């Protein structure tokens, strides 16, 4: 009356969907974290590398690479370069309404 094989099959019948859902969730989390981390590191570098100085983090760098979510005012705040200076140094490159990710902006001459 007691069938061990049938009992094992019925257990796996319930555990298999749970294992599949866990695998899908784990894969999603790893891929999502990788994409988020990749997008923030690949476009966040500054030519020459940020060199901390007493005048600010970007005082010595010549260029800033636009990252996702950047605006002229946020770039100005991060770099310490006024919006007017950014526009004058990059007059042909900057459209304040549409900055592009990975676009290089000149910070000083």
C-alpha cells in the first residue's frame, strides 16, 4: 500500500516549481545588478581620472563624461564649473535639453 516511489514523485512535483521560481528570481537579480553596476561604472570615468585637490574633485580634469541622469546644473555642481563656463567651452557640443550619455564636456581650456 505504501509506494515510496510515488511519494518521492509527489514531493518533487511541489518542489520543482519552487526551485524554478528561485532560479529565475536569482538570475534576474544577478543580471539586474550587473546591468545597473555596469552602466554606472562604464560612463562615470573622467578623462585623466578624478584627482582630489583642495579646490574640488574635478579641479584638474579637462573633461567630464556625461552619465545617465546628468543635467548641466548637476554637472556644474559636481565639477565646480559654472553653467556659463560649460556652455562657452562647449558651445557647439552642448544642447542643454539633450545631453547624451558618454558625451565628453570640456571643463577648462
